[in-house]
C-alpha cells in the first residue's frame, strides 16, 4: 500500500506530522519532503511499506493531529464497479503482504464490488489472514537522530513505546523492541498460573505471552499480540560515561508511564558477576523492566535494581546483554560499533568478580539470610545459611521493615542445621547471592537451618507479606529478604 497525505488548514499540525513521520526514517520521507507532501492532498509519502511500518506511521501521524487508514496499492481502486473479482483480489493479497498508509482524504467514491472487496480484504488481514515476518520476529531498530534531544522531545518520542506490566499481586514495566515484542526483567513476570496484563500508553490492556527469559541475567521477552506499538530505538551502553544524563520510564508505585531523569554515576558496576550501569535517579518499586534512555532517546539498559536503604541509587542492566547469544533477545542496531568496548567492559567485570569469588571462598563469613515467609496464621519462618560452621543454639535478631521504616523486631533460634554441600540452590526460594555461591562452587561447606521467629508488636500476617526482613549482624552480602506469603493447600 501507499502512504498518501491529507492537507490541513492547520499549518502547525502539518509541521508536527511531517516531523513525526520523518523521525521514523526510511521508507518514510525527510522532513522537508513530508512538509511538501502534507501541503498537497493525495501526495505519496511512502509506498510498499510493511505492516509494522504502516502501524508505526499511523501512530506518528495520528498522535500529531492527523489521521490515516490502510489500502492495498495493487487494488485498482479506479476500475469500474465489479471489474475486479473478490477471489482474485484475495489471491493477490496473499502474494503481497505489504501495506501502505493512506490518510482519510478521498478524491472520489469507491463503489460496488470494489468497495466490498476492499473492506473484506482489510478485515481478513487484521484477523490473521496474512503474516508479516517483521512483526513476528525481532524487527529492525527504529532510526534515531544523531543529536542530543531535550527531555520533552525524548518523552514525546519514547512514552508511546513503554508499557506497564501487571500481575495479580505485583507489577513493573517494559518497552517494545518490535511492534509486538517487549523487553522486561525476568523478575517482573507473573508466577506460574497468573495472567500477565500489558497496558499500553493509548489505554489498551492486552495479554502478554512469555517468549524467552533468562532468570540469571534477569531479562525476558514478552509477545503482546495486536499491540502494533512503536519500537524504541536501540542503543549501546558502552557509549555513556559518568556524568551523562539518562532517563527512565516505569510504573513506580503503580503510577504508570512515569518519567524520571538521572545521572550516570558508574558505567560498569559489578554485582555478582554481572555489569550494571549505576545511575542516580528517582527510582522506586515498579520501575523494574522499564528502559534506561540516553540523551538521544535510545534504550541503553533495563532498569533492574535499587539499593536497599538508599535514595535514588539504581542499577540498570546494559541493553548489550540482550544482543548476546545465538538467539539474542533483541537485534542490535546496524550502527552499533562498541563490540570491542563491550568485551573490554565484560573482562573488567569478570576480573572484579574473580576477586570477590576468591574472597568469599577464603573468608569466614557470618550467617546469612536466604529467604523468609509468613503463614496465614501469622507465623514467620526464616531460612538461614552458615558457611564453615553450624551456629547451634545462637539467637538471631531480625528487623521487619517497609519502605525503610522499621515495623517491629523479632528473635529466632535454629534448632538444627543440615549440610547444603550436595543440595542444588532453588531459584524460586533462594536469593541471588547464594545462587552466585553455587555458580562459583562455594557451597561445599554451606549449612542451612530454619528458624521460627518470635515477633514483638508486629502487624497482622497480611501486612507482613511484601515487607523486608533484615538479619541484624549478619553477612552484609546476604542480610535482606522479602517476606513471601505461604498459603495452605489441602489435597482431598
């Protein structure tokens, strides 16, 4: 199909529409060419565009005061009524699954069988009659300008590519890397059996289907059928430096599509063998999975973590991790030139991680907290680990906190310890630190014990779920855990 222009008496709207369509890059025209086309009704803006590009163009035009619709360029709309058999038109469409955009200006009426055929053909396509490999696969990165953008320009261009992800009990964020695929954190995904809902900027709520995930790198790819979203342009995390301005989009505290500005404070922070971009910004729970954007509006990272007890200290997983592997989650941009820089960064992080592994293997660490849970009747248990010795008879002290505010304190004693040396760490119950110990072969002398905690003045069990349990005087690398609810299940 062809993308045709519609004139407008509003010169400002023509200017915005021309600028928006030009920002998409090929196959769309330049800004000046688009301005001329919008001044001439029926002028061609683009021809033979794919379905994904068509949707991107529609969004760009309509979000700037214009309107658009789809027609097939191969259908002879000027032919006499009934001169094109419907079956023949459908056969042609099967051969050519490429579409163009047409703005709603129509120079003449489409009559008879031609109009019926066109309507049926468009409906057939929308309901799955044709496929588009670009929409189904990884897609091409969206072109991006070479200049730095203002915060307002970045917001205008990128918020339409963001999404809010919700589960029955939690939520996070994500961003589209193709019209129907979005990238997010693995830990944002719903527990097995719960439905994932993806909310778009235009108000639609669509189901999300997990395509691929990596629980260690904490990345996941989610398909959102029918989203037809504008993908974010992809960037390179190795191009940013300390002091650079960055922006994050997310749903902090459930406040969807919030934009936060920050400053890069470290470009390769090692956390358990993985490199992170450390930045200072207003980040809260619910930002996880959202994009970290550079000054040109490119996604350079996935916001993943915030430091406990800090104000605005956050970490984003570099987008470069999504480019790796035989089947990368995201196709890297064609202009990417930082492969050597990325390998050098990984080598530095690997060296730093090796130093930490050697220190952990030789140190006589204090007991750590692996996980915590509360039962419906208000009893809380804590799973503790000790390396090299069994802390029999010792009383452990805990603090229950929410948003950094202490709710109450607790005590607990582990009556018996079992060897963890031959046991496999369960990702669903153990924190990343102990999984890191296992990955590096430092679990041979681990002991695990379970303590029932006695609280003093704590709230009801329902209020404890989701709070943070801290082990006082414990191993500083593993002294926090989020309290999870335990539900009793009776089997008949």
